[in-house]
């Protein structure tokens, strides 16, 4: 069997890359961005910004964004195509809302089935005019306004995209905007704002709830940014090294943001031998190296309150669970139904097809691990066009030596175009 050995630098973080581009576009001059993730999703945001009049070029491996200030977007002449990218759609809706322009957002089939009203209700309360397809979906039309009303917003549902979109809309508004998150989510937007010296107040309301107060309009001075590497992309190789005998790898330059690496604690609780070493801070994010050694894993129950911190890692955690001793239970996964695919269905269909005992009850998934399954015939894995499902099963396929056939791997470029190249670099016989 192939084993994973050696060391690689993972590609830039997807969430931070979208935000780096958007904040650079809102700055008052030239910003250089290093280690930007050049994936399909991030390129959607980049192209949308270009449509909105922002000059962006690549020079010597760095992207240079010529910011036009907050409120500096110009009327686009074409529709803004978000492709598969929920982050592009939601963050850019927020970013354009306080500009006096009209925009039409479109997306691919998967994105056109994902809720946009979860954000538009907030923007509409502020005074933006939004027309959605069937009251919830793309294509949508938004008429922005520089005189939107700054308000207090209470977010019941955990969503970093919605929080960030409201923050982006508030940057160009005169007055106080307050956002109360009932359940905390990833905080890259806040970290970048601190790095860019955008003044805002953050208050811890309870263990899981925070408020953010902005007082705009802001002038954002240009400052170069470095994108830390993506922990969610690293997660595929981390699980790969844990489940494949004799593996031992080091992944470098990973963003060690607490709101993103909860999966490491989960895997450690399952018995995973993982060492994390912080070595520096780049553009407001802690980064470091992660060492992983093959381990025998045991099952665990993952409580629902962790779901906002594990939201992108459940597919690869379910692969870890399939190799662990006992039944792993993952609770409170309702949001997984609203991702690039219905990930509860994608996980269950594919694992059951291989022969694992997998059950779902409401929003929980239970997976009985086994290392006894031997495949005689090939099994076709359906990705449903979902990049994280595709990468998760590519990792599991390493155990089944060419017996798992992934129906479409092209979706991997949505978040990690270099995934196969990096996997090859780590693979040895
Ligand atoms: C993201 C937030 C998460 C995550 C997505 C990226 C972001 O979505 O699933 O891949 O960059 O803000 P929600 O927080 O909206 O669930």
C-alpha cells in the first residue's frame, strides 16, 4: 500500500484569500497579496472585483490589487458570476450593498440551490433593494445604496459568510453597526480588520457569543497581505497519514486559527498522533507546522456545539471515523445539508456503497468503523460536484488500491487545484 511521507507547503487558505482580495479592493491604493489561493472559487471573487472596476494583476507570483476605497465599486456592465462559490456570492453581496450600483449575481446549479435569504434579510432591513429567485435563490438582483441604515443585527444561525457580509456592507456606512453572533464562527474578517487597523469593538458576550461594533465610514490604508495555508485542505492529508500504515508527514505554514483547527482536537481525541508547532504570525493569523504519524483510531462522539468549527471537515472526519474502532457519532449537522452538496447524503451514500454501516437520524450521522472491508469489484463514488467529498474519497481510495472510482475529480479545483500534485509528492511505495 502507498504510504504518505515527507513534507509539503499547503496552498493558501480559501476563506482568507477571498477576504484578502475584498479588503485590498476597499483599500485606498496598491496592495500586494502573497500565497493567494488560485482556486476556482477565489478566482470568482477576483473576477467579480474586476467587473466592479478594480484593477488586479499578477506579477512575480504575487497578486497586486489597486484598491478604490470603500464605496469605490463602479456599476458593472455584466452579471456577477459566482460559479460554485457561496463565499463569493455572500461576501460580495455585502460588499456591494453600500455602493450606489445595481448588480445581478448568478451561480452554477449547486449554488443556485443554496439560500441567499439568510443574508438578504439583513441587507434589506438596512434598506438595500433585493430581488431573489423564488424568494431565496440566485439569480438575484441587488440595488445598493450609500445611505443604508446602520443597525443592530442579531444572528441566530452560525454563518461566517453572513457575518462577514454584514461587516463589509457596514464599512461604507455612516454610523454604528452592531452584529451579535449567538454562536461564534471563524474570525478571519475580524483578524484582517485588526491587521489593517480598521477600528472596531469586539465584546465576548458569553462562551459562544460575541458582538462586533463598527463605526463607519472607514478609510482603509493599503497594507500588503500574506495568506496563511489552508487548514481545511491540510485536513485531507492529516487524515490520510493517520489512517495509512507507516505514514509520517509534516505540513507547513498552516493557519492555526482556533476557529478552524477544532478537527485536530477531534482527531487527537480519536487517538491521532498529531503535533502542532506555532512559529509566526502573518497578516493577523498564527501559522505553524503540523506533524502527523499513523495511529490506530478509536471512535468518538462529536457534540453539536462544535459544528460551526468543524463545518468543512465533516466529510474527511467521516473517513477517519470509517477507519476507527467503534461507532463514531457526529451530532447537529443540519448545516451540512446546505453546502456544495447535501453532505449528509453524500457521506452516507458513498460510505454505505463501500460496505460501511452508516446511519443518519435527523441531523446526526453514526459511522461504524472497520478495517476488515475488502473490495473485489470497483465501486463508483459520486462526488455530486462537491470538492470536499471528492478529496475525502480520494484519501479513502488509498486504502482500497484503485478499487474506488471517483466519478468526477474536476471539482477539486474549486478549493485545492494542487491537491493531486501534493498527494503525489507525499506518496511513496
Ligand atoms: C466560509 C464559511 C463557512 C464555510 C465556507 C467558507 C467563509 O460557511 O463552510 O467554506 O469563508 O466564511 P458558513 O459559515 O457560512 O457556514
